């Protein structure tokens, strides 16, 4: 499988490049950076700092290299991701997108793209996070209104969106288990007189230092509490998961896929 990595100098792009380069079933054919970056034209391996050259140059023009690839892996920015999506559709290329922070209208564009290309969107490509999601669904569907649900998520100081895309996905899973939509029951932070309303899902976001990613869901009952937590020590688990997603798309036709399909959850 021939792979194009978007944003190879970013924290995720570097790790995805490293993970893809280590696999026997993948060949890196291009790295695409935002326009104006000083490293345009340099070797992809050098830009991603993987310790060796790959014989592939980084460009700022996806359209000039898109025909070289079978699949595009994009963990860049909202703005760049929408441009990548349009080109992937135009050239009928499979796309893995792990960028977060999209509005509902933007997410609908990814859904629509699935009519024409293999499209896999994953707010979180960690295997353990997605197994955690199954546990959250089990607890919520079993206990329903017997529990209060609160989500605490922590990320580094540079993360732009809050709450995280992963915590939103967790909330959606639990809201659906309650037969509701997250927008109807989500409460973001509290201040002053703010008694808890039954049936809501509370969100709390921390941003500090270089915390990679941490999500805890609290299920509060009377006289007892269950906590389910996932901590990532670095971003390597997400990079490996992203490559697994790309490999999965090799044998898929047009459609909207998630990491649940990859892991057969």
C-alpha cells in the first residue's frame, strides 16, 4: 500500500511517518506540508526526524503527488483537512482522517465523501480507547438513570479544541445508550449555583504542560462510584492505530468506516 502523510512535521505526522516506514505492507510515497514551511523539498525522513532518509521529498502541493498514493493519512488541522478531503474525493483516494474539532456541517462532508471513496474517520485511533468505549456503552446501557456521568479529559497546553474529540465520541456513545443525543444532555463545566440535573453528561477539560491524552469517565451511584480511565504515555499508540486504519482501507470499497470496523468491535 502506497501512503501519503499529511503534516509530516507535526507531532502525529512524525510518528505516523515512523510507524508507516517500519511496516512491510506500506510504502511512503509523499509527505505534504502546509504552504510556506521552511522544510519543503527536504527528504520526508529528515523532516519527520525518523533517523534516516526515505528518498521521498516533502511538498506543499497534494494534487501534484496524490496519484502516487493509494491512501492518505491526515492528522493535520481543520483547515487543511477540508482541502485534503476535497482532493481525495476528486482523485478517488482512500482517506484516514484523525483531525478533530469539526462542526457538524463539516463532519457531514466526511459522511458524504463515503459515497465515493473509502473514508475512515477516527477521533482516536488507540485500540484501548476504543475498547474503553465498549465498556462505557455497557455500563450506561445497563444502569441508565441509576448513575450520574461525568467526563474529565486532560491534554497538552497546545491542544486547540475542548472538549477533546475523543471525549465527545465517548459522550455520544453514552448518550445513545440512554436513547438521547449528546447535544441535548451535555453540560460543560460549572460555576456558581449549578445543581446537577439528572440525565446529563458533565464535561471538564484540563490543559497543561505536555500531557499526551487522558480520559476518565466517572459513573456516580449512591454509595459507590466506578471510574474507567485511559492514559496514553505518548502518541505512538495513535500513530500505530492510524496505520492499521490505512491498511484496513486497502481492501474496502467506498463507505464510511470507523476504527470499530478495523478492530471488529
